[in-house]
C-alpha cells in the first residue's frame, strides 16, 4: 500500500515533462516565419511560410509602416521575426509598428500579404494603387516581374 502512490506520481511527472517539452518545441517553431520563393510569370517572388506572395508598399520607409488601421486589414503585415528558407537572399529584419507589434522586413521593406490572394502563387495586389500608394510583389534582385525593381524603389 505504501508503494501505490509511486505509479500515479510517476505518470504525472512523465506527463508534465512531455507537456513541457512539447510546449517549448512548438513555441520555437511558431516564433519565426520562414520565407521562401516561388516563380510567378518570369519573376522570382518572395513568399511567406504558406507560399503566399509578399508585398512592399511604396510610401513605407525602412523604419516605418505607413499601412495601419483599415489598410492593415486588407494588407496584413507579416509578423516578425523571419528566417530565410532555400533561395532567399537579402537582409531580413523587423520594425516596430504603430500598434507595438513587430513586422518583418526584407532589405529594409516592411512586408505584407494581400487579403485577395486566396491561395499560394497569386499576386492580385501587384501594381495596385490603394491605401495612398502603390503595392508591389517583392521580387528578388535580378528577376523581371511586373512589380519590377527587385523590391527597391523608396
């Protein structure tokens, strides 16, 4: 009877250890988005971890997103930090948004997705003049997508 308590305590300890390990592994995986690339037409385009096209907004600066409030509902900022997947070149970083959240950047451009892109590989927002400026898909240097400029153009 004195040893009966060993089994429940051992099981409880094992469950706590497994839960703790699982939580830390999941927390690490969720803390960073891995950027990838895809071909859209003749352009090599930067995409988020789900394969959705990433965009940059002409009025932004390297330290400030100009897309806030209602704009950010249609052009959701890519939360940071991010890591580079296969084929991704350039400098990755983050900025602090007006609401205090952290937004991912690529070569100094704050990154966004577009609400109207419903599946990976779409770029419906490319070239649109909305929310007080023009939106471009982020193309890697050297590619000649319709957004042009290799992601540059401040």
